[in-house]
């Protein structure tokens, strides 16, 4: 009988003790990921199909409302105009999430759920950036001097002017001079959830302002909650490893 290589045996045991070879780990990872992704895409389609661009639908009166909004940036509207960069970054993030899951332990249950939330959030917004194309017209306001973006569908474009309407049907068009605008076509993310509460008027500097001014979607919420859960899990695990033993 040939001798058994101890290093090979140890390597096989380590490989068998990873999440990619554990049925329960795959359930904890893929079921929440698929469920949240379905909820995100279904809710976006439902809101944009049933609400007009000007309509506001209260979900929880005084707390939460639904309204259509298009985002050409990252989470909560930051870094607008870099759709290609976000698509590449999302692809790298997806590969990294799958790598973390594959090399994790079956006992890291909370980690699997947090990675599933991150995966669903990244896929939900990646789908929009890849398949939901809109026209973005940027121009400078004459009163304030700041740059403003109008996201919709160009219904008419001449050498002198451009008319852009609501996305995706081009209704209620706005006319701007061609020489005063920047035009690009890119993938956008559909947002629709808005928190209504504001800071009390008595609070200095922020009185009367929105507590949460961004409009977001299910993918954004899943992504942020997943990252927070991942960080908390990492801190707890680090604390356990650094705790003194008797």
C-alpha cells in the first residue's frame, strides 16, 4: 500500500470544509440573493409602469413614499456620469463576493447572508446600467450657475435645439438650445423609494431639511445593509480572535 501524504489529506479536509462544498451554505447564499434580486427588478418595473413621472404614491403616510427617479450615478446618486466605470467595478465586486463565499467556512452563516445581499444589490443595479439606457442632457442654470442634469428621452434634435421628454416615452418635452447643453446616452438606475421625515425646525442648520434626502431602490438598500452586516461580522470575528485566552 502506498504511503498516505499527510499534506494532501489536510488539504482535502480544508477544501471539504469550505462553503462551496456545503449544501446548506449554498441555500443561505443563493436563496436570499435570488429573492432580493427578484424583488428589486419587480418593484422597479411595477412602479415605473404604474406611476407617472409627476405622481407620488404614499406607502407609509408621513414616513415612506414612492416616486419615479432616474439615477445616472452610483448609490444614492453620487458620482453621476460614470456608468461604464460602475459596470466594470460591479463586475469586479461580483467576482470578489463569489470568491469570499467559495473560500468561507460553512459555519459563517451571517457572512453568507451579507454576501447574498451585496450580490443581489450589485446585480440589480448592474442590470439597470446595462439595459436601461436614457439620454442625459446637462446644462447650466442661468439663475444659480450650477450644472443641472435632465434624464429622459430625446424626441427631437436639430442643429439649433434639442427636446428631451420623460423616460421612456418622451412625454412633456423640454426644449434647450443645442449650444448650451451637453448630451450623452448611457445606462441609468431606476429609483423610487423616498423617506419623508424632516428634521424639526428647531434643530440648528438642518431644521426643515430631509433626514434622508436620497431616493433609492431595493438594490441600494440590500447593498448598503449587506456591507454594514459584513463589516460588523468582520469586527466580531476579529474580536474573537484577539480575545485573551486562559
